[in-house]
C-alpha cells in the first residue's frame, strides 16, 4: 500500500499543473466542455483558477496497512524525498486519526485520507470544495480591495471639484461595504461546517484545512485592510465636507454682498433723486441736473459706488483664490511620501528622492556623533 501511494506522486504533480490529457484533450478543455464554458474574447477557453487542493483516498483493512509518516509526507509534499519531521507543516486532525486503521493528514495543497467510510470521504470532498471556493473568493476580494486602494491614492487625478471627489469616495465606500459583506458570507462563514454536517471527523478536517491553507489569517488581514481603507475614506469624506461647507459659506457671503451691493446702488440713487427733490436753496430749479454746480454730490455718489464695487471684487477674488487652494492640495500617494519626509525627517517610502543631508529630527549632528563610538551590526 505504501508503494502504491508513493507511485501516485507523479500523477499528483501533473494534476496540480493541469498537464494531464485524456483522448488528446487537456484537462482544462474537458472540464470546460463538461460545464458548458464558452471561449472568451481571445478565443481561448478559461483555465483553472490558481487555488487548488488535491485529495488522496486509500482503503486500509489492517493496522499493518496504515502508511507510515514518511510515506504520508512524500504524498503531501508530492515529492519522493526524505524529510526531517521537526520541519514539517503537515496537520493530523485528531478525529481522523483516532482509530488504529484510520489516517488523516493534510497540508496546504494535498490531503491524504485512509481507512474512512465513503460518507466521510464525500464530506471531505465537500469540505475541500468549500475551502478552495473560499480561497478563490478571498483572492478576488483582495484584488478588488487593491484596486480601491489605487483609486483612493490617485483620487485627485482628473477631479477638479469637491463634488467629483465626493462621488469617487462614495463609490469606494459603497464598494467596501459590499466587499465586507462578501468577506463575511463567502469566506468567514465557510470556515464553519459543523452546523451543516454534524460529524466530528468532518468538522475536525474542515477546521484543520482552513488553518493549513491560511484562510482564517488571510481573511482577518483583508478584513483589517478593508476597515482601514474605510476609515481613510471616511476621513477624506469629512475633509470634502469641510471644503463644501467653506464653499457654501463663501457663496452665502457672496450672496449677502451682492444684495448689499444692489441695496447700496438703489440707496445711492434714492439719495441722488431725493437730493434733487428737496426744497432747499442748494437745488436750483433753473439749473440742469448735469450742471457743474452739482459736481460734489456726484463725486460723493461715485465714490460710494466705487467702494462697493471694490469690496465686491476683492471678495470675489479672495473666493477664487480659496477655491484654487482647495483644488491644488496634493492628495495622491506622492503626497504621503512628502508627509512622511516632513513629519519624520527622512523619506521612508521613496529613498531615491531623499536629499543626501537629510537627518531624522532629534538626532545628533556629525560633530556630536564623533564622541559616540560607532555601532556594529
């Protein structure tokens, strides 16, 4: 039996890389025909996903037929070479190794099940399918998360207004909420199979398989990535809201100034016509209203109008300058480089652009360092 298991290693290797043909057709082509997969835009049939896990089943009748540990590791690692037991990542679920004629060993890519009933083997197959599907979904979630990170880092490119930035950030926030939901119901929930298959051996295998494939730790890491990106997006939305509030305040001030400007003009004209309508000796009914005699009153009215125009124009220029300042703020990944260089005192992420004489704040000068002996690594 041990020799038979070892002889399956070349087949396992070929199956892992999908280099097996049947009747002259590759394995991926046969699988695509069975499920009805059509060629893509390039005219090629899509191949298998990179997430794979192989199952090896073997029957055991007596304790003497149980494969030893060396045979198990050769099958799990798909290589006919000796190994050192203290340097191995093979897991042995307790429930699958409880009987003298049963063996259960698994690694990240291959599992060996010997001496178990048919229904246990079927449940193990379903468990492996769930684990591989969760791994594939986890990879897709990570790729989309990195795409959102790229969009967030370059969010100011081609966005001239706060409205465009708000729209982009809202799209990222909506996508992150969907990714978190997908992570919870497609990956994290899949780690629990005991509620669906109430069998200790199946549950033990499923938990060990998720641990061996690293799905639990990777899901937690990606969950933290999504959470931190969501926090950064929420902080940026707060910044955009602050910009929009300042713009609204400037529009409100401009409206008040415009109304005041119109009121000033109408009030000034009312003053002018009221002056000519008073019954006073300064108003001569025999003189025209455009006579040089009324030059001082026209000069006063003109000065009032010019002051109003100057105030309105100055406020409008100040508003445009503030809008350009808001649009000109650097909110890209290169801005983070400069932020670290400014706050820490040295370029951490892009050392190629760092000045030669840049020091960390608080460090000693070259003259002071002469009194300190050098440190050796």
